C-alpha cells in the first residue's frame, strides 16, 4: 500500500506523477502558501500534506483504496513485499532520476534504508560503480554487501577530494542525496552555520549533503534527490550547478507507478528487499525500536513491526 495517496484519475495521476495528485490533500491551501502548489496527501507526513495518520498502527483507513494497494502473490513473503510501499520505489526512482548510463559511476550519500535500495537499484539499472557514503559502520557494511564501494565521511578530510581521487579528477557521473534535511556535517563550516541558523529559526534545512553533491558531480552530470527537504536552505552553490550544466531531479516518490514493475522484479529474483530488515519486532516494542532507530543503536537499519 503506497504511502502516497492518489486518485489515479486527475491530470497528474494520468501522467504517472502520483505524488502530485490534485485531489488528495485536504490542506492544499497550506501547501500552496509554502510551496506554490500542493503535492498529494501522504500518510504520516504532516498536516501540510493532509494530516493523514501514519501506517504504524494495527488498522489504517485507506482513502482511494481501489487505486494504490496491490495484491501480494503467495510466492512473495510479507517482508519481501512490505517495502514496495515506500523505500524500494524511493530508492529505485532515485536511481532512475540519476539518469544512469551503462558503466556509470554513481555516488550515493546516506546508507539508510533509502540509500540501500538506491545502491541496489543503481546497479540493476546498469551502473558500473556505486560509491556509498555514510559514517555508520553497519550501514557501510550493508552497502558493501549490496555491491558498493564505501567512504566513511568521518574518516576522510574531504568527501569531495576522495570522490575526485577515485574518479581520476572527473567526478561521479551521477550523485544521489539519500540524506535530506537532517545531514550531519561532521564539523564542516557550512554545516555549523546551518545548525546555528536552524536553532535560531533562520533556516529550516541542513543542506550540507546537497552542497557536497553539487560540488562533487562531474560536468554535465545529474543530481538525484530522494532525501526530503522541507523549507528553506541557503548557500546552495547555484553558480556551480549552472556553470557545470547539472541536471537536478527530485520528488516525493510516485509509488503507484513502481509497485507492480518492482513486484515483478522481486518475483523474478532480481532483488530480495527483506535484506534490509535488521529488527523484526511486535507493535508493543515500537517505543524502544523508535529510540534505537533514532540513536542508531544495536545495528538497527530497518525495523518491521508485526501487530
Ligand atoms: N522522496 C521520497 O518519497 C522519500 C521516501 C522515503 C524517505 N525519504 C527520505 O529519504 C531520506 C533517507 O531516508 P532513510 O530512511 O534512509 O533515513 P536514515 O536517517 O535512516 O538514513 C540517512 C543516513 O544518512 C547518513 N548521513 C547523515 N549525514 C550524512 C553525510 N553528511 N554524508 C553521508 N551520509 C550522511 C546517516 O548516517 C544515515 O545513515 C530521508 O530524508 C527520508 O525522509 C524520501
């Protein structure tokens, strides 16, 4: 069941742009003020995108239930199918948005669940090399198991320098920001300024990774941004973006466009999405699991709650 709520029939749904559905955000006025236009309603996102409750409950009301949900065949387990609702399509759309050509080098910031699926999707779409960046050792290990080379950003002086070194000075063909507005800057000056500005309500988003991706990407390359940004960010190197001729592609995932094709990939054995589950638990364990996920304790990467 997609996290995007879409009618399947409006101008945008007919174009396959399901997360832009015109009919499912009852609070669209709020979104229009903040963003110029309103995206679709999303489960568990915010009041600005509809105020729909999230999916982490025993039962959930599903609007437009004739459009989004798919029937899971008996040959696929719950854990294999579950991530079709969000992170598998998100990682896959991020890789598609990266406009990968055969043999390309793709750099991916963030080895959380979305980054993990972006790594595997980039390789499925023909990338020759994926370089994954994070600082959490078990996440870097899972990235390596998925076929990526890794950079621990806490152990290098400069991610930019390391990426240029590994690509003979040219830079990666595509860069995927699977971190978003909560990037850790590890002492970098721009990130310290972001933190101070966010704390004093002068900015909302910490844009360190996006800046690094724009600076690192090769001339004429592509930046794909699945990571969520919410409001205003500054010091975005727009001059570099323009003069390097970069393409930027981003968005809330058009989940309904991906569920059936990706289910077919699972059935064909191209990928088993259950690799990402590190902590199966009961609904009663949720508070403890939220805390462990937030604090990245106990090797947690993805929790699955079974009511
Ligand atoms: N576009 C969509 O429709 C969509 C859907 C789902 C999730 N998301 C977004 O994707 C992003 C990733 O989601 P997730 O569940 O994997 O989150 P997560 O928090 O589990 O993972 C983010 C990872 O980024 C790493 N990180 C932090 N700073 C970094 C830096 N400077 N360089 C490299 N890595 C850094 C963290 O250590 C962490 O492992 C979030 O912003 C989430 O909201 C978007």
